[in-house]
């Protein structure tokens, strides 16, 4: 079960992050009016963060069953970072934007993008590592 949970969790994590970042966000901001796009993304983010956190935890459970504590630690770090972004950073960014503080919003948004990118790179790294380990068995 460990192999199944770890690979399904990683595939969902990486696939979901890639789809949202490479397809959904650009599509929303190029096809919808700016005020509608912003409201849509605000509505979508809780679902995105819940999906990413759940996928990371599922993968962590799988790696835990396999005894891979490094992967467990990395995935739990992703889950904690996602929860922090979801519950603190995004509401803070929304408040900055609503108050018209576009400089503060831009700075926080850059942090959010870098954090999301780091989470994606860790997920990709673990997925590649898992694929390479399959060939060793």
C-alpha cells in the first residue's frame, strides 16, 4: 500500500500544481475580466490548497509505510507551508489588495509564487526519485 499511496499522492500533487499554475491561472486571467478573474481565483484557492495539502499528506503516508522518512519530512513540510499560505498568507494578501496596497500585495504575491514553485520542485524531485527507484527493483 505504501507504494500506491506514495505514487498516487505525488502524481496528484505534481499534476494538480502544474495544471493550476500552467493552465487554470493563465486561462482565468486572460479570458475573464480582471474583477471577475480576481474573485474567481479567490474562490478557487481554498480548493487548490486543500487538494495540494491532502495530496502531500497521502504521499507522506505512503512514504511512511515504506519507511522513507526523508520523503515524509519533505511532504509534511509542503503540507505545513500550504496550510500557512492558505490560512495566513492568502488572507493577508487579500487584505493588502482590498486596502489598495499594491506594493505590499506584489511583494507577498512574489513570496507566494516562490513558495509554490519550491513545493512543486520538491514534489517533482520526489516523483523522479521514485521513478528511478522503480528501475532498481
